[in-house]
């Protein structure tokens, strides 16, 4: 199964801001920069 997640991206218009682009995050089920959910990782670990 493949789940396509579309994240909104926000831009900081302040010239002194060290980070220009911010991405929406989903901390309840997907850690930052994760490619798999915690549940999927556990299932793969169980299978060995």
C-alpha cells in the first residue's frame, strides 16, 4: 500500500530569517523527514 502525503510549504519573507521554506509537519503519525510511519517500521521489524 502506498500513501501519498501532500505537505504544505510556507515561505518566510523576512530577509534575516535563516530558514526560507517551512514544511507542514504531522507529528502525531509521521516524524520529521520520515519515509515510513512508526506502525510500518514495527511491522517490518516483527517480520524480521
